[in-house]
């Protein structure tokens, strides 16, 4: 079985390596200088394709693969405007049930455990923050996709938390999006707080600035409170009397591998895993619309300067 990975940045290389680990023949195709005629010929022979380019250049690639009936693994976010979401779902109608979105956090063992045993919620808070300059060696923010006003910024880059909120609560409405910008990067959000309303009300906070890496959530129910640390992979449940702490085995790349296995199964006509959160494209529209709606509703309240040359 042969797969194409389009986009040779860090995430594209990860997918390429993981396909090889899973025994697949994978071809890594850089986006810069891509030959679209060669790509179309390659798609005709491909079992599946991974789209790992910047978000703002994906539509033509997605459409081309759909025209060739090639299932897709599309990195998140799918799109950042609701009309673009609609256009992509129209274009992929024939392959959506064999394609996936890169919501690998749906395979996080602690998150899966909480989803499987979730109390009725009335509130939630989620937080992810990390100084973006510490993410990778020999990497400059100003040269990256993250620095683009169209398709960059922390809300899109770290949108897994919005997807997880959608998984836990269901239908949510964006009621406000407050952003901190940067004087050197107009239109790029560096710290964002999204307010959400639905059967449970909550906030999702994300930033490029925190000197300490944090990724956590608190889920509030009338009988149970759950504190989830997604880095330590621990879950603490608080009831009437005391807390109960559970720790799960966790290796970050396992989430990528598990999602890739499921994508390969779908692309090859085999049964995927029993993960009820499997991010099959045709089942992700609610989450995708939530992310696009949040991006469209951003309001820049203040800004920082310096430090991100």
C-alpha cells in the first residue's frame, strides 16, 4: 500500500516516519516547488494521502485528491472560515467516510477514559500554554506558518482543545473570543481566550507565551469534579468525600500512530479501532465549524511587543 505525504515540515515528516513504522510505502512531497501534474499522477496510484501543508493552501490539494477518489488524512485545522468549511465538505463528500482529521488528542488515554465515564457537566475550563520559541531547535517564529495572519496564530495552532470541548459537551456556541496580539505580527493572536456556551458553559485559553508548558482541563459536574493533566496523563476525580487519582501510560507519538492506523484501515477498506472518538471527516463538521467560528469572532484587546523576531 502506498501513501503520499504532502508537506515536508515537522508534522509531515512525523507522518511520513509513522507510515514507515506501520509498514507502508510513503513518499514525502515538499509543498514548495510542488509539481501539480506529477502530484495528480501520483494520486492515481496512491492508497491514501496526508495533507500536512499550511492551512491556507490546502483546498486545491484536497479537491484534487477527492477527484481521484483518494482518502485523506488532513492536518488540523481543516479551515478557518465557515464558507471554506462548507466548500471542503462539498468537495470531499465522496471520500469523507474514509478520511480523517488530525485530531490526535482524541487518542490521549486520559481524555478517552474521561469521555467514556463522563458525568453530566455544567461547566468546564481548558488551558494550553507554552512559549512557542521553545518548541523546536533552529526554528524561527517569524518564518513559520504560525506567523501568518491568514491561517496562523495560537487559536488555530492549538485548536485541539476546542475539538475536545466539542467531544465532551456536543453542540457549543462561541460567545466571545478575546485575543492578545503582537505589534510586529498584525492579525496574529498570541494569547486567546474563547468563551463557549451550551449545555455546559466554559472557556478555552491558549497561548504562545507561558514559560511553563501547561495542558490541563477541569470539568465540573454537580456530583463530580474532574481535574485532568494531559501532560502528566493523570485524572483526579473529586466527589463528596475525597479525590481519586488515576495515572495512564502515555507516549505522545502513540496518539499519532493510533490515528494513522485507523486512517490506513479506512483507506484500505479494513475495520478501524473501536475508538468512539475516531475523527472521521464526515463526523467532524460540528467541531470544525466551532473552530472556524471562533477564528472569525476574534477581537484583539491588547498586544505585546518584542522577543519574536
